[in-house]
């Protein structure tokens, strides 16, 4: 791996040669039940046949042909139409990007352009990506401090805290909020707080940007996480599962807002590869499979099975929102020993960026009851050993 740039001194370093459904196979032939799904990417499983077929068909038509927005590319058009058919009326214009972080960047630009304001508000322990702008609104100074100066006029508030909403004002361009905080260890806010946030943004003319890069596509038990809170954002951020295993992100808003990118200046936000036709074909196929096969209907039952089986004195607490769980241990060290045991015994899991004492469980939604039981048996054995 010496020619591959690394992000940590201790990567997992598994060499996976095959991925199918919820199963990964390494170079030695050992198999793993995948409990993280590429970090909430493989919601319909790895290499879903419908997705593979869509990719192969698009490969036979064309790959990249022109920078974004200039040509009519049917995979983009069809996927945008499919998404908006399953979204509230005001979320009707899709800008495809290469990743979730790029979607964050585009949304922040759009909010400043639409409102004429500069202040950006996010929340402590929030994660929105690590590009320059996304890093500026990341909710942890440990990760920001080495790269300052970052964007100015950024304010971080306490998540799920009513008093902090008073900081939102007529100087605020947008509030960027995770529908459910992911890297903090699956923190779901109170419905009343989310509705109060929506109300405050409306009163001050502030755009509410909801980051569903991890929460979207059925992860919480509903197609979109915001449906759990009876609110609708002004801008929606998508990524990860959006591409069905291919790299794809998007920010979605009302067309009159998105049209601000078309003038003063023209080409107000541009990308070469955003919305790549192969990625859009894969993503549309994955979403169609998710809906047609009704995997979202199984989420709560599978969550409850995990909860019923993960009952051990070593587990401090479990937070969950749909098929998305944070298993808390007394320390990172204890969690790491459990995770290492699981991986050694054929169950792939990991920890959370801002909650390293918590084990991540976010498997493909297609995971079977048998795989859940087998995984929990291994986790239970690990808890007994440590």
C-alpha cells in the first residue's frame, strides 16, 4: 500500500476480492458479514443484480461525454425525475455531484447566493465531509485546527438544544443540520426541536439544509430521515447510498433557488464528472430496487432483532434509529478489542468518528435474520472475552 495515500497509521488493511449482498470475501477466501455497508452506502447490498445490469447497459451506451449541465444525458434526467417523484414538492431540482462533501459545498454556495448573507450555522459533533468548506462546518475543533484559517462567519450550536436556536438570525444564510447525527454515534433529535429549528429558519429567512448523506434511502426506517420529524428542508443533501455503490452526491432544492446558479455569474457552480451517467444509472436502479423489494418495510423488525440479542453487561448503552445502531462500551480501548475480535471472526464493523467508544452497525438493509443472529453471537462472544 506504499503508493496509496493513507488517512491513518493503522488502516483495517483487509484485501477484499469479492462483495455480494451482505458478504465480503478476502484474498484468502475468508468471508465476513458486512455490518457497515461501506458506511451506509450498500443499502440494497453489494452488487445488486439490477444495479449491475444498469451499469452494464450504460457502459454500452456512453461514459463521460461533456461537463455537467450542457448535454441532455438520459441517466441524469431519469434519476432526477425519480428522486423528485419521491420528495416533497419544493425539492424538485437536483444538482448531481461526485460525492456528499461536494453536495455540501454546493449547498453552502447556493444558500449564500440566494440569501445574500454570509453566516453559516452548523452543530457540535456534526460531520459533513472534509473538503475546505465542509470542514469549516464540521463540529469538532480537533479535526479543524490543523487546517485553519477556514471559512469565516461560521457558528456552531448545540444539537437538539432549544436555547441555541436563538442564535439563528436575519444574518444567517443557512443552517446545515444532520437529520440524525451520524459520527456522533446515531443521535436522533427530539421531533419538537427539529420542528422548532424549521420554524426559526422560516421566520428569519434562513435556508434549512438537511444532510441525509448517511440517513437517506431507508436507513432510519423511512425513505428520507426528515419524514420522521414532519419537517421539510429547503435544501436536501444526499450521497453514499445515492449511487448504489458508485460515487455520487446531490443537493436538491426548489428550481427558482437552483436557477440562481445560471446568471450573475453564468456557470455559478460547475463540475466535470458530477452526475456521471454510469453512476446515475446505478443509483436509479438501486433506488428502484429499494422501493420495489420493500426493504424499508423490514428495517424496524431487523433493528428490534439486533436490540433483543445485544444484551450484555459490557454494553453501556445502545442508540438506534432504524437499521443504524451505536453500541456503546466503557472506552475506545474496550470497543476496539471487541471490533478486532469481530473482524477476526468474520464480522466486519467499525467505530464512529466522534464517538470512538461506540461500535457502528449500519448493514445493508437486505441483511437476513440469520446473518443478524450470527453477527450478534460473535459480538456477544467478544464481550465475554473482554
